[in-house]
C-alpha cells in the first residue's frame, strides 16, 4: 500500500535566490541573468568555448563555468564587460534620488 503524502506548493517571488534566503540575492540574480545572456550569445554566434575564450579574453575553463551557472568569484562588472565583448550594448542609467533605497535591475531588449 502506498501512503499518500500531501504536497504543498508555494508560489515564489521573481528571485529564486531570495526565496532560498541568500544574503546577496539581488546580486546573484543579476549575475545569473548576465551568465545566461553570455551563454545565449556564445550559442547564437556558434562559438566554440575556445573561440569564446579568445574573444572574451578569459580562459576556457572560466567560459565553461560561466555558461554552466557557476559564476561565484566573478564580479558583475566583469560579466557586463563580457556581455559587451559579445556584441551587446550595455547602458547604465542612474535615476533620480528617491526617499527609499534605490534598486539595481537589468533590462534586456
């Protein structure tokens, strides 16, 4: 006989890292988005990892790590630089001062 376990489904936020309780959830989400875009750009341009490392100026093992979602130890600034080297324009806009803490978000067009 099977014992049925009740499964509880909880709707998460738009940031899985925050849902998991990560301290730097916003940064992790942005880095994840950038790493995903790097992987898509490499695939879209049909670059081998060797071609990508030459274009990006980083070794093949780092390219592999980034495209597999292992970007710990790589700064957001470096990921933005890599996105730009792959042909994306990167624009940083500083908005007006508000009475609440500001936010950092990425917008892909």
